[in-house]
C-alpha cells in the first residue's frame, strides 16, 4: 500500500513541534514526512527582540534544523512556499511543487502595517533573523555615523518604537540595556539618546494587569524610555514620524522607526483562497480547515475563539506549541487509521514578558503576579522548557539561558 505523504509548511514553533512529534510517533514504513522551510534553520521568534537590540547574538536564537530533525526519517526541503492549492492537494514552491495527502500549515506571522503611509517603506519590523539583525546593524550604523558628520544629526540617536504591546515593551527593555553600552562604544553622551514608545491606547499593554503595567512603565522610564500613550503613529518618513495625540499632529525626527504594533497571519493564507476570518483560517475543533479534511493549521495562521471572552485567542508561541501537539496526534490518527482525532483545547499557563535581561513581569497559574527577579527566572524557565521539549537535554545545554543575572 502507498505510504501517505504528510507535508509540514514552516519550521517555527508549530511546524517544528509537529514534525518532531510525527518523527517520533510514526514508523518509517507508515508515512513519508516532509518539512518545508525558507531557511535551513529554525528560529525562536520569541527571542528576536533581543537580537534586534543587539543584547543577544542571533546564532543563539537560530537552531539548525538538522540538529533537531532526523533527516533519515524526515525529508527536509529548503524552499519558499508561494501558494497552496488545496483542491489539487498541492503546494507551489519557488523551485517546484509538492503533493500531499495530509498538510500542516505552520507559516506563522507577518507584521501588520494597516495601510499606514510610509511604514512598509521606512519602518523596521521584528519578524525574522534577517529583519532583527538589520535593526541591530542600523542602530549601530547611526551611532557610528553620529560623530563622523560635520553637523551631528540627533535624529540618528532617536529610536521610535511603534506599539506598546508585548513585542514593543520587550524590545524597549532590551534597548534600555543596550544603549548605555552603545554610547560607551561610540563616544556618545547618553543624554542625547531618545527612545520613544508610541502607543495608541491610553496605556501600554492594554488589557494586561494594571499593577504590572505600572511596574513595567516605571522600570522602563527609570532607564530612560519615553512613553507617548494615547498617541497614534500616522505616518513614517525616512527622517521622522508623524503622530496624532489629543487631535494634534506632532512630527518626531528619527532615522529609526521600529514597527511593533501588531501581527497578521502569513499573507499566503489569503492569497491561496482559503476562507478566512481576520486573515486566518478559523479551524474546526480538531484544527482542520473548514472545507478541507486533509488540511490542518497551527500557530499564528490558525484562529480559535475563546468562548469566555468571545474573542480569538492571541497568537502566541505557547498556543502554537499546544496546537502542534494536538495536530501531530490527529495527523497520525488519520494517516494510519489508528485512533480518533481529538478536539483541541488550549491551556493558558500564563504570560511572562521580559523588560531587559534583568527585569520582567508576568501572570502565571491562578492569576499569580510576578515581577522583578522571580519573573526574570520564570521567563528563562519557559524558554528552556521549550528547548528541552524540542531537542532534549543536548539542545537545552547548547542554547539554553542559564545565567539568571544576564
Ligand atoms: P513562526 O514562529 O512565525 O514560524 C513560521 C516559520 O515559517 C518560520 O520559520 C518562517 O521562516 C517560515 N516561513 C514563513 N513563510 C514561509 C514561506 N513562504 N516559505 C517557507 N517557510 C516560510 N509568544 C509567546 O507565547 N511568548 C512569548 O514570550 C513571545 N514573545 C515574542 C517576542 C517577539 C519579539 C515576537 C515577535 C513574538 C513573540 N511571541 C511570543 C509570539 C510568537 O513568537 C508567535 O506566536 C509564534 O512565533 C507563532 O509560531 P508559528 O509556528 O505559528 O510561526
Ligand atoms: P499586539 O497586537 O499585542 O500589540 C500592538 C500594540 O500596538 C497595541 O497595544 C495597539 O494598541 C498598538 N497600536 C496599534 N496601532 C497603533 C498605531 N497606529 N499607533 C500606535 N500604537 C498602535 O502586538 P505584539 O505586541 O506584536 O504581539 C503580537 C502577539 O505576540 C500577541 O499575541 C502577543 O501576546 C504575543 N507576544 C507575547 C509576548 C510574551 O508573552 N512575552 C511577547 C511578545 C509578543
């Protein structure tokens, strides 16, 4: 009998956990497993703000796929997905095509720029190893240029972060740690540097615990971050941004705008003609796409509703990993005809956000609030737990975060 072909698209949290689980649970004679990814490495998107600020080298964040995946059991294809044709059970790649019996879509997120003028052209985003490295290099270049121009341009030392959600806040924390080092390195007076956060809501981290929000703002303000809340970023230019606050427009000169004000699902989903809700595939209980019994979706491309709040669950690595665990079970059940497909129910264990390497905030099980040292340790435990799950103790010791003071 022909072995079924299982194809996983994307090697982020969802794609990697799905592939590792399938590799472990399926025998070589039971199915052909293929993983397709743009790069030959997996990166932990949850560390990219550190790479962007330059507080952590990007080689710590990326993991070679062959280190984790058994290439004798999984066919790895380094290629870029162009579109999915579910009616033909086929995926178009930049360099060919691939057919499947079961598909797992795990193509992740992109920055959402909401049509704001100039953002696509002039702003930076934190979305991949390459985009994070570009931000680090760009900031260093501007600091290096500052003392090499006849008329030093203060816009080179102004960094604007658009959006005060978790990505914006975590990036600000890293910048707060990094800027003093950069000033020393490039002979720059620290008082000349401005790091400005522009957040449209009346507070950063809207909807999060107010005590922890206050703690985060105090911690970051004490390290020189300026907050402009209730202020919408309206336009981005090569040399500045325009914001609107209390009905008034203000222009802030800057050479560096980092847009961290929201994400959307990979645009391949909409372009491939799937039925979407907010750009994502609203999956059935077993994580299958509505009209296709052979297509599963995990991570930031999938939408699942939180019945309690009546709103979608936020796109997080935590949920992507849990979805992948459920999907690998269900794909195996269908591909081998053994067992039943299961419904997926996310278990939210909490939310912990770093404020640089030495401070953090979080809410964990039973609404317990954490901040400072305890939250910092918890954040590292979460990061290390993922490495252990993905690649066992070997990967944990190679890439894990063990220094609790840095
Ligand atoms: P991704 O991790 O985005 O992976 C998608 C993969 O698909 C990538 O490897 C990409 O290269 C590949 N790919 C994309 N397009 C193509 C293509 N056309 N062809 C081939 N391959 C392609 N969540 C948390 O739970 N906790 C956190 O602390 C946290 N911190 C975060 C910090 C930052 C700075 C950011 C940006 C996000 C953070 N998140 C966090 C959110 C989390 O990173 C995402 O929800 C998670 O990465 C989604 O996982 P995924 O598997 O769906 O996709
Ligand atoms: P987000 O959507 O959570 O936050 C975006 C922020 O930008 C919001 O506060 C919004 O009010 C603001 N905003 C939107 N348009 C604006 C404008 N024009 N001007 C000014 N402000 C504007 O996006 P995110 O922070 O990128 O997070 C994406 C996902 O990743 C979320 O689900 C988040 O929970 C997750 N994440 C989690 C962690 C963590 O758990 N530690 C860290 C980072 C990201």
